[in-house]
């Protein structure tokens, strides 16, 4: 498949010491802060930009647009401009994006186990954007 060479650390050959080199190489792509959230909403079908914006209201328009562009460049989603009045921009997952449904389900199972009933996960995260 295509390699996301513009993202650091996405070459599996860099992780020969690891038992899961492809997981390590995929991490910079699928662990970007908003990718799982956007994928989760698009798994239910194509959405207009305004619909995505509405279901993720805490995400600024600028950051949403940047994430959608990056995901399109990665081949995870397809952007379609419809010449209606007004012009509509639709986003749909590609096969590569749909394959992330397995990752989303695994993340959900982890979250159900560890983020329920008052349990909390504390991460020291550098601000991505």
C-alpha cells in the first residue's frame, strides 16, 4: 500500500525491534487527536462538512479542515464537491478509512473498560494543535 512518508515514524522498517512493527508505524497516523473521532462519524456514511462540524462542535473549523485534508492525503477519505446551490462538500471514507473500524471498536472496548465508573486515565500530552 501507500506509505505515509510525510509523517515521521510511519515506516515499519524503523521498528524492527518491535513485535508489531506495523502497529508502531501506523500509530502516528491513527493516533492523531481527531482522526478516530472523524472516522467514527463517517463510518455511518458520507457526511457534509457542516454535519461533521455539528457533531464535533468543540473542534475549530480550522483544525477540522486541516484534519480532513490530511486524511484525504493519507487516502482515508474522499472529498466530493457537489455543484448544488449552495455548493456542498461531502466526505466519505475510502476502503482504507473503513478499515479503521476495527481500531475504533478496539479503542471503544478499551474505553468501556478503563474510562467507565469514575475511573480515569491521566496522560501528559503535548499540545498537538
